[in-house]
């Protein structure tokens, strides 16, 4: 198992994603990992097979979860009161015949590696040339571009530390207060958080971040979206510091009733603002490459 994981390509770094946004070349990034690349389909599948797999493991306090997602598919993660990680995966394959579906089912799936303090989910399949060469060297070339996806639904303790590498698809994370490291491709994403130490980079949005508590419990957050609209929702009675920046084209729209410029004279800047509500708090930083960054109160229609 460890050998398989070590051979996986490195995910694109936060710095690389934002640099790509500045040069307008996100869609053609040559450095994107295999887990975020989706080759163009060259066959016309007529059959679909969906299977569901579930894995559950007990974990200790402050355990870790690492997810290497599929090139296509959603990831949903939510906190629950049990001391275990529960994973449900819907694996959807498409091909022209039942025989082709059987061949695809043998390689497209995931490895589940669990220990008392760590759970690791590694998606395997036709998107990974090294994996295919090792486990299925005679796999038919015509099936390498057959469309498939995996939708993951994960429940875990709130103070689990997360590392998530996602491809293209919906992304939802709710209630987690441990360390979060997120790197995703194209995603309509929602992060509902109350605290922790968060670093998140998404290539294409939209992205919605909702802070559930009136003050952040943890070290802070650094959220970056290379392209698309980023909406930040804070409680009306929020207390904390917010740093907002647009790197290239777009604007910042702050309609929160108590969040005002910090240490700044004159009107708010269009592309960079440092804001504070109340007595301040751990810094929450939000950066957009190209797009609109909106900051508003929870439940506001603005």
C-alpha cells in the first residue's frame, strides 16, 4: 500500500495554481497531477454500472484523513459525534458492453488504508499511467478514455486533520475543526467551518465559505480561488480580522454590517482590503485570481 501511495504524482501547489491564474493558463496546466486530469472521451458508452462500497474504521483523537479523489466526482465530508471514519463511495462506470464494464471495474476504484490514528483513501484507475502499467499492462487502449467517476461521502470526528486532493466535481466540507489542507481542480465548493487551521486552494469555482461561529476557533484560514466567484458568509455578530485580495481582474464587495477597513484611511480599495470586526481575532485570508470576492452576513440576500 505504501509503495502505491509513494508513486502517486504530487498535487499542484498553492503557489503554482495562483501563478497559473495570473497567466490565464489554468485549463492547460502541464503540472496538474494525474488525479486532476481527465482525458477527452473517444468512445460513446451506452451502458452504465454503479456500485457502492462502504468502509468504516474506528480512530483515536486528533486522527488524520488523507483523500486522493477521482478525476471526476464529488467529495462530501461532515463531522459527526462518533469516534470513527465512515466512507461510502458510489463508483460509476460507462462503456459499450458488459465485458468492458467488467474490465473497468477491475482497475477503477480506491484503496482504503486504515490505522488507529490515520485513514488514507487513494483513488486508482485509468487516469494513472504508472498504476495501469504496473497492474494492467495489457489493458485495452480504447478503454483508457472511458468516462467514470467516484462520489465520496465521508463522516468523521470534528477534530480530524484533513488532507484532500480533489479533481472536478462538487465539494462540501462541514463541521470539521482540525487542520485542513485542500487542493482541488474545478469545483462548485462549499466550506462550512467554525475553526481550525485551514489552507485551501481551488483552481476554478464558484466557492462559498460560511463561518458558523461568531469568532474563529483556531489559528486561522488562508483560502485561495484562482478563477471564479468567492462568497464569504460571516455571522452578523462576527469578531475577527479578514484579509481580502483580488490578484488580477474582479472586485471586492463587502456588505457585512460590522466589518470595516483596518488601519486604512480613505475609501476601501477595489482589489485589496484589510478588515476587522469587533476586537479582531485570528486572520482569515481570502484571495481570488480572477473573479468577485463577496463578504456578507449569514443569511443576507445581498
